[in-house]
C-alpha cells in the first residue's frame, strides 16, 4: 500500500513538475513577447503592426494544421508504449521516424504554399500591403514543423524542459533579430510594409535557432536505438498516428480560425460602416497588438497543463487505472479554474492600467484597446477551460467531440461578429463580445461531453470545490484590490503605483482565502517544492489534540 502511494505521489509530482516548468517558461516567453511588441509598436505604429499581425495570423493558422495534432498524438503513443513496456524504445523509434517524415512533408508543403499564394491571400483579407510580411514568415513553417516533432517526442517521455528551452530560444530570437532588422530597415528609409517584413524575418530566424537546438539535443538523446524487426509496421504506425492527430488538428484549427475570422471581419465590416481602410487597419493593429496578447497570456499558461496532462492521462488509460485517470483529469480542471478565474476578473477590471504599464506613451492605441481588453477579460476563464477539456477528451480518444463543439462555437463567432461589428453603435466591440459567446458555448459543450468520456474513478472534487470557492476568493480579492487601488491613486496620483499595490493585495487576499476555504488541498501542497517540510511544520504547530488535522482539505 505504501509502495503504491509512493508511486502515485511520484507520478503526480512528475505531472506537476512538468506543469511548473512549462508554466515558468511560458511566462518568460510572454514577457519577452510583450517586450518585443513595445519597440515594434514604436517602430511600426498601429498601421505597421496591422501588416505584421495579418501575416502572423495566417502563419499561426497554417502552424495549427501542420503541428497542433501530431505532437499531441506522438506524445500519447510514446507514453502508452512506455506503459506497456514491450520493445518500448524500438517501437518508439519507429513511431518517431514516421512522425518526423510527416512533419517535414507538412512543413515543406506549407512553406511552398504560403510563398506561392502570398499575393492572393493578402488581397483576400483586404490588406494587400501585408504581402511582404507573408513572404518573410513562410520559411518559419518548416522550422516549426520540425521543432514540434521533437517536442512531441520528448513530451512522450515526460520531459518538458526541451519544449520550454526551445520556446525561449524562439522568443529571444524574435525579440533580438526582429528589433534589429526593423531598425536597419527604418535606417535605410524603406516603406512601412517592408519594415514590417524585416521585423517578421526576426521571427523566422528565431524559429530556425529553436529547431537547431532541438536537433542537436535529440541527436544526443540516449533513448534513441535501432529499429527492431518486431516493431510495429510503418504503415500501421503512421495510420495510428494520423488517426489520433487529424481530429485534434481539426479542432485546434477551428479555434485558430476564429482569430482569422476576427482579422477578416474586422477589416471588412468596419469599412462597410464607412471607415477608411487605413483607419480600420489602425484599429485592428491596436486590438491585436495590445489587447489580444494580454488576453492570451493566461490561456497560454493553461497550455502547459494540457501538454503535461496528455501523456500522463494516456499512460493511466493504457494501464486501466481508473482512480489515477479521475485524479489527473480533476486536478487539471481544478488548476485551470484556480489560475484563470482570478486572472479573468483582474484583466476585466484593470485593463487600462495594465496597458498603460506595458505600452506607456501609446495613448491613442491604449484608448482604443483598453475597453476591448476589459470585454476580452471575461472570456479568459472559458478560453483556458477549452484548452484543458479538449486535452482530456483527446486523451480518451474522444477526438470528434471537440471538433463538434469547436465548430458550433466558430459558427456562433462568425454570425455574431458579422452582425455586431457591422452595427455602427457596436463596431469593433463586436469582436470581443463574439469571442465570449464562442468560448462560453464551446466550454459548455465540452463539459457535457466529459460526463460520458471521463473515467468514473473515486470522487475527487465536487462542483462547490472547483467553482464556488474560487469564485468567492476571486471576488474578495478583486474588491480588496480595488480599495487599495483607489486609495493609493487618490493619495499619490500615480496610476502605476496604485496598480502594483492592487495586484499585490489581490494575490495576498486570494492566497488567504484559498487556504481559509480549503481550495488548496494537502496533496497539492505536498507536491510543491519543499511542500512536505512545510506540511510537517504546519502539523507540529497545531495543538496536540487536533492531531494531524489542518486547515487544508485532505
């Protein structure tokens, strides 16, 4: 019994360690990304960022088609094969080689396609000057496809560090070379669309450096071995890989398609209500450069949960361990709500101070983006839950259900965005409103599907524990932070100092309520660094007759 408990704790610790590693790197990547946008906005302005973001959204959509499903499928198959233990390394090598071939084929096709169709695509989205940016970003597809194959391989072994470091290399490359190339182009007096294209070249070079790091790391990996004749046939391996990957890719593509919908509808519908093309591009550039990246920060922190979840849950399913399946799924949802709910409240309330702190001096762009970010803030919780619930459904091979929920959500997004943005009284505000309606729909459908798919293991958390307690804690944290914000701003007249004080207060109050309401469990604390020592000290500080009872839920 003690042996099983130790094994469970070790497995849970590995899951949480992977989440922590990727979460930390994701925070750094996002900070670097925001740091990148500040000089870029100064060099290019909102109009130039409109060209940059137009190309990036198309690239991001093609990246989803090329890389969203296969790394997940690869990590699932490797984790399942390791759980079986039979000819594991040789079979994994066979799976990996098949995956790399598919990834490279997709990368080459995507790069060629984007290069040849750059002109028609730029015309189709109503932003012809984005042509140069699209050409500059095309080679990045090949690098990203290769990187994704290697990341999926390491994730299948539960190794999240290669993914974390490669993402940091990519982000730093984009920052350093993007700013440098844009400065050179400006110095040479190039037109704004070409300056934006030079900035995009920095991103492309960052992906190349990331791919080179992963190539060298994998070449030195001790798990690589010769292919055994008893390994799975190539055709069967490839078929299994694609059977899992294609539905995951389609569901992810539908989600990213909503961003392309935003780009196309915002530009065209704003012009339809009488706005000029440059003005529409400026509003779109402000929205996508300021509001959308801040909105995407918290959901991107949820992605590490799903990346660590998939191989862990796949191994539990392969081993037919119902209790472990239920615990992993429950912990993932609980972590998502704990992180996303207070962040959703905070960004909705403090949109203007956040943008003022990050983009000081860009008053016009901030005026456009702040109310849009407040509306987007409401969607953060649902956006994070979509990522986690999709990963759980995919781990259970219920891959068609996320496609259905995402397709219905995308349809709602298209209809509401088209109608709302085309209303002069609503205009650009229709974009974040339609995002909220889309995310709410997808989240509701995914939870409905989870009831039928998730293992019926031991009961771990109820509705009140997962939803009501974080809601109470988030509400009190925001109210306390608002009191501090208004008081400090009135006394000092400094918005930045008031906001930082409010953030510190919100974190402190939320942490206190998390303990008082027993949102954080004893098991959660035990998995944290130094957690066992902290628990021992807390237990010793209790009165003798209380035994080992704590103010933390068992």
